[in-house]
């Protein structure tokens, strides 16, 4: 647990500062929530028409005349996402909008037929990691004998932020090669983590990979099972949270892009949006890496030159593809709601949305069909998009052969390239929550922090941290945060690592 700095509970009438939060994704919503609950006057700017950022959704009309909600694709709400789940509880205290999937199955192609499951893996460290090895078909006795236990020591006692000092200069691929992990295990287990960052293991910092292993295996007891929203993102998550925020006085300016930010004469900042300048006491930049680069590049007097140059060096992960198919017949009844895949020609996972999303289930029940979503991460930037879309559907036919005879009532393909890249050696360039200007904070999944968080949970956590940093300056108590431990939970494993490192 991370307690905020002490202070009064909230601002009194008439004295509250005004803060602009730029970005309506998870990080911006977390910052706006923590500030508004303490009585701060908040204006939230979001370029898109709806909230949610990279988890937004929008209506589409299908070829059969029905209306559906399209999005940028499936996201797993892991049970270690304590701060994200705390944010969502503002609108639904019981998290009734989330439903648990029974397993996180992984299937490998290439003729091996290997299939991993996390249902029976113990959740308590260190038995979680040991159980995965014991139950996984990708680990044989000969494989275990070949592994280099000394090279694997960083996995057993992950410490944050020291893990970045030790491993940020190494790629995830090279790190796993040092350990001599079985090839199939690398594909079925660790490559799943690297592709969660929309990144090839050869480009991803090993520190991020090892941190993910800590979060899900040795730092928590929730394991790798997860929840999903039971309706599309807008209806399940963001519209209720938006109502909560407006009830706390937040002004939501969706469909409004911020063009420039500048220090104001006499203090504070001026935010220019839709061609009009607006004065604020402080600012939270809660944008994706591309949006952050753009706003900072247009804000020539924001913070200082070295900080702006670091922001300019941030890179985006390779493009990814989300293909959603509305099929005229169901897939086999035993198909899981989600399946991670490797060795299927670039297909990274398959979701059967009508297994768990209400809107898709209603369409499937009405038509007798099914709604399938396919993901391809880290696609080569120069790839032919039409060819890649066709290939993804062909791979679906390999994974679920009954879909070969199905007709697509409609199909939608979303190409995006706006997720942050966590490259080898890139940790030092990533922004922190605090900036050289004490009135300007940064939040988002690209932001580095000393806490063991990643992905959506990093976005939520840094959003709360940004709000806390401002509230601390104003003598107001902030949001209490929760994370997995910042070091391995098993005292026995920590002692083993310490002993092994002392030996020559």
C-alpha cells in the first residue's frame, strides 16, 4: 500500500485551483477522479468523441442493418490491476460490469499441438511459477536440465526500480536465450507478455518482461486469470464513469483536441483548444506517446529544452491489426472466450465475443451466428494491409476449422500504431510523473514509476500519482494506492538469489 502525503480531506468553497487534464483515457480519468473528489475544478479534454482513450468504442452499422459497437480490441482486466479496479468501482462499487473468464488458454501451432492452461496453476508464490513449469507441456525434464539457473536469477527476486538498472540494456529475446528457455515455452508463455506490449521480443526491454513475470507469478496471488467487461467499453465502463465525474463537477470536453500549452504570465498555464486559450493553475498531460509528442512539440515554452527533447525521442510500437467478423453460424460450443496463439502466421489471439459480451451475444442469439475478433501485434510497418487481413482469417480457419464454411455478414479491420514502445535502453528517456515545472504532471502507460505496475494498471496508477503530486503541493490528502510488492514475495527465493549471487 502506498499512502499519500497527509493533509486536509478536500478544498473548501471558493479556494480550489483549476486543473486541465488532457486525455480521456484511463490515466486522465484517474487523475480527474482523484482531483475532483478533493474539490479541485477539473476540465478534461479528449480529442475523440468518447472517453476511454485506447479503450474507447464507437457505433457502426452492419451490413444486416443492425448497430454494433466497434473498438480497438480485446483487453484483459487482470485481478492485479488494483488501482484500475478502484477507479472503476467509483461507478460500480461491486464491479458488476466485469465477468471472469474461466481460463487463459495458449495454443502453439507449427505442428506441435502444444496447449497451455492457467486454470490449474496455483496462485500463491512460489508455487504459481513452479506449478506452471510442472503442468506445462512445454517443459520436459531434458529442457529443465539445459536451463541456466544462474541466468534465471533475475526472475526470482524482481526489485523495482532496480530491475531497470540491471536489465533495461538487454532485449527480452536475449535474456530468454541466456536462460536457455525451451523454445515452445518462450512462445507460449513469455512471448505472450512481450506481445502484450505490441512489441517483438527482440526489441522489448528485458526489464519490462521480467517485471510482468513478477506481477503475475511471484509478486501476487491472483495468477493469470482475468475479467472482461460484459458489454462494450463505452456502455460498461466509460459512460458510467463520465456520469460520476460530471456529478463531481468535472467539465468533459470530448471532441476537443488541445493544440498548445504555455506558461502564463503571473503563474499557471494557458491551454489552447479549438483555437481558444483557457487559463489553469495546473495541468496533467495524460496522452498516448504520439499525442504527448505532438502537444509538447507545439508547446515551445513548456518545461525546459532537455525535457522536451526526451519527449521527442519517445517511439511508438509497431502497427497492430484488430479484425472483427460477424459470422453467419456459431463456432463450436467448446471454444473458449479467449485463446492466445503462437505459430499461426502472425495471429496472436482469438476472442469469441458472444461468449461474454452482451451486445455480441444478443446479435448471435438473434442471427444464429457468432462474433469473432482476431489480433495481430507488432506487424511489420511495410506489410500489405489487405494481405495481412486475409492471412489472419486464414489462420482462424486453422485454429477453428469449422469457421471455413462460415460467411462473414460483416467484417471490420482496425489498424493502429499508437502504443508506446519500451525499447532496449529506453527507460531513461521515458517521462516521470513530475516534470521540471511543478504545475505540470504527466500520466500514462509510457510513464516510468518506481512501482511494480504495467499496461493499463500503469496508466491508472500514474494518473492517481499525478493528482497526488498536485494535491500534495496544495496541502490536500491524495489517493491511497495499492500494488503488488516491489520485490519477490517469497523469502526463501530471495535468500536463494542472495546466496547464489554471493558465490563466485
